[in-house]
């Protein structure tokens, strides 16, 4: 049994599709799970309840934790620490392997221009400190009976993602005839992980025993592309003139007084004020994997939205 905790989220659906290549015994866990594959086992659960976590993991060989809580610091502080403790305890109890889908918030901002699995963990944000504590807990528990790996993604985009920053601020605005928005500096490098690649790679890692007890960056195209160039790719695919407006850091702070999501994004804005490059060469070389290029990824996002698939 391979179980996805948070099966309805940004990665869960694509991951379920990929896992069908390895097993027909897939359990989808969320508040209101829906089948992705015909044989999927649906397991409605409130993952804030320890007994529900225990029951969801019972009988599992591999557990993928891909849940995405509301993007709000107070929610993260309340929900992440108990959830990761309950998941680790249940995985150890039932001898299930854990695959944790992670982000890059815990990294030292001074190193985000060239992120590898080896750079320092030194978060500057409160959300980053929460993620750092989770990763630290998991890796420490691998020395205490847990078999686990961390699958880490950069900021992501993809055809099945409805509320990513790229989709919300760039693609949707351009599609509506508005100017795209970019935060802080449109001329800084910022590569993004394509979600179908991330899902495929997460399934590959989970089903490769020698990949456990370490951190892996998920495959991400190595093109050093700027925010302006991302906007141009989407505009070209939509066959419109690229237009954009940059939201400077000071404005994001003011908007945060009135727009809740902007308040949450403010502490993460350091990622847009400098070059942001995510290196996945460890994974790419190990699996001989070729990440999807930005041109193809953008084309697929537009096709999926306009019925081109």
C-alpha cells in the first residue's frame, strides 16, 4: 500500500497518477478524497486528528506527505508540528517509509542563487523556521528507526495548479488582458519546478530503496531565466504583447495591511530580491532525468487551461 496524505493538493493528484506505474494499491487521504485511478482506495480523514493519521498510515508501505496547509503563519505554527510528530510516530509504529514533499524556505538566503542539497540551513523567515524544524526532525528520526527521504521543490508551476504565484500573478492576469505582476525585481533569475516533473520524481524516489535517508532536489530545468523572461514566454504563448508591473518590496508591505496573502508573502520576498536558482543535478544525474523546459511547461499550462489537451 502506498498512501498519499494530502491527496487533493498541488502535488497529490499528479503523484497518484505516477504511482499507478508502481502499484495498484494506492490510498488517497484528505478531507474529501476523489479517485485519480480506478483502483484507488479513498480514505476521508481530518489529519489534525492523531487517531485519523494513525488509521490512514496503518497498513502502508510508503507514505507520501504532500499536504499543503493554508498559507498563513498562524496556521503553520498550529498545525505543522503536531502533524509531523504524528506522521513520524505512525510510520515507525507500522514500519512505513516516509517521503516528505518539501520546499526551500529553510535555506540561508545568501545561498539561494545556487541552491544544492548541501547549502546551509539558516532560515530568515518564520515559515522557514517551521520548515527547517520539520526537516531536522525527519532526518534525526532516520537515526532512530524511521526510513524517510525529503523531496524538495523550488517554487512550482504546472497545468494542474490553480493558485501558484506564477498562475495567479502572471498567467491569469495576462489571459484577462491585464499586466502581469512580479514581485521585487523582474530582472532577477528565478527558476521554477514543473509539477508533473515533481510528481514523477517523487514517485521514483519513493520506489527506489537506496534513495532513502537523504535529501533530494526534485528535477528543475537549469535554464537561468528571469521574471521578465517568464512573462514573455506566457505572453508569446497567448499571442499578446507582454506587459507587467513590478510590485516593490515597500508596496507589498503596505498591501499586506489590506490583503492578507500579501502580508504572508512579505517575509518571503527576499526570494524575489536576488537571483534564485535551484540545482537538481543530483537527481538528474542519478536517474538520467531531463526536466521539462520553461517553453514546454508554459505551453502545457496554457493548453490545459484553454482545452488544448
